[in-house]
C-alpha cells in the first residue's frame, strides 16, 4: 500500500480495513475522528446540493447499500482494536445507515459517551417536507483507561457571558450548531467537515502530541486540523485520485498553525475551592459583605469582591451568605 510521510505523520492510500490491519498496532491511537462513506450513492450527492460539480473532486469511493452492514462491522472492529484503552472515537453519520453503525458498535466493547447532533446550514431544500439539516455524531470510548476530556479547553468553567450564562455549559450541550466552511471556487471533497467542528472534537478529546486517526481521510480535513493543533495524525484514503490531490495540500500545512487562532479560556480555580470554611472566614464574609453593601455597591459586586478576597467561587460565596441568613441585598449582622 502506497504511503506518504509528512512531518512524521504517515498517510496511506488504500482500504482502511486491510491497511489498519497491516500498519496500525493494537491500542496505539488516542483519538479516531471519521466520516465513513454514507452508502447512499454518495457519488451523486452533488445533485441534491445543487453544487457546481466542476469544483467537487472526482474519485469518491462509495459503498453499496447492500454491503453497508458488513462494511461497518469490519472497519469498526479495526477501530476498536487500534484505539488505546480510554481512547475516544467520533463517527459522523447520516440517518439512512445510522442503524448499521449503531449495530456494528454494539458488537464491540466500545461504550457510548454521547450522541451528538450536528446542525449545519445549507440543508437539502424541500417543499413537501421538513428540511434535513443535521448529522449524527456518535461519540464512544474504549473502556479500560482514562479518557481525555479537557473540560476547560475552550471556555473556563467559571466564565460568564453577557447574559450571565455559562459558555462552558453551552459549548458542551449535545446539539452543535456549526456552519459548513464555504469555499467558493476551491476544489473540495464531497462532505468536507468544517474546521470548527473538527477543532472542537480534537480540543476536548486529545492533547498536543496525541495520535489522531481518520480511517476515511477524504479531503484530509481531520488531518489538516489535527496537525494545525499540534497533534500527530495518520489515516487512509482508498481513492488514488483524491489521495494524490489532497496529499499535496497536506504538505502545505504547518504543525501548530491553528494554535494562535484558538480562544484562550479563562481558567484558574479559586485557591480555596473545596476547603471547609473556618469560623474566622465566615465572620470576615459577613462583616465585609455589610461594609461593601453600606458603601453603596450591589450584591452582585459584593459577591465578586468577596470571591477575590476569600479565594472562593461565586456559588460558594452565595451559598454561604444564604446559610448565614442574608436575603437579597439586605444587611445582616453576624449572629456570633
Ligand atoms: C465522507 S468522505 C470523508 C470526508 C472527510 N471527512 C472530509 O472532511 O473531507 C469518505 C471518504 O472515504 C473514502 N473511502 C471509501 N471507502 C474507503 C475504504 N474502504 N478505506 C478508506 N477510504 C475509503 C471515500 O473515497 C471518501 O473520500
């Protein structure tokens, strides 16, 4: 099987089932992100999308609908074998053959973590039914090790938006609204996944230096984003035509090039988080709260100031104030 090495990352032009069997050792991959052929005559997908076919690369290899179940079982068994214990796998799938993928997953030891809905723009336009505008992303783990989940890789747990809602919470809800990349005039593979979608999975589920695998490279989108975020990467693409073209683009990708574009989350847990409150601390909390309110500040501001002074989070301060009998903005006096 032909392979190319770029910055120490190996890409294979061939079938991922036999290719993984021959080249990828057991338990060696930290994260798999993959988007298998859909088994729905994908080589004609452009007709649904009204695309200008001259910009869509030829050579996409589809799997016959009748073979899809067995095909899914075979590549998912390989995915299970190569994933390290505690490793994560994200599989992007349409609805039509989702049951085959779910069935194949259930024949392995892989365990469901989340079923994510990816809602995108440019759904297939219809007039006599609802417009289809989502894909399924099955997020599974291989049991037996610690799974990487970087809780604060994108938003700090204590950050608040202008509406006082937690962006960390919203970012981790299981419906993701992410637009497809719009690439007018550029030659692309069918179903290229957007950078934002791939970056999100990679940030939460891997660290720099980890090894990411895409069993169906297509436009090499996973590989490009993984390298851009300083991960190592490997993968397979069966089509010679696609491989030849996309491997050239891959050579242009500089390791880490996406890192400066990432948002910096505000992390840093308060220094006394989780420690039991002492009597002195509770006295200080009440007397300082009263002083701050008397100086004309709001309760919200008082809580922020006390959080900084006492090295505690907002919720901890509010909970203790309530316990000490403070309601709303009202001054209270220490009971001691
Ligand atoms: C849905 S596309 C992947 C798109 C990719 N995620 C992207 O963002 O560009 C699936 C790709 O798998 C390739 N493929 C089909 N059967 C394969 C196999 N057995 N092994 C490796 N690649 C295969 C197809 O040629 C196609 O390029």
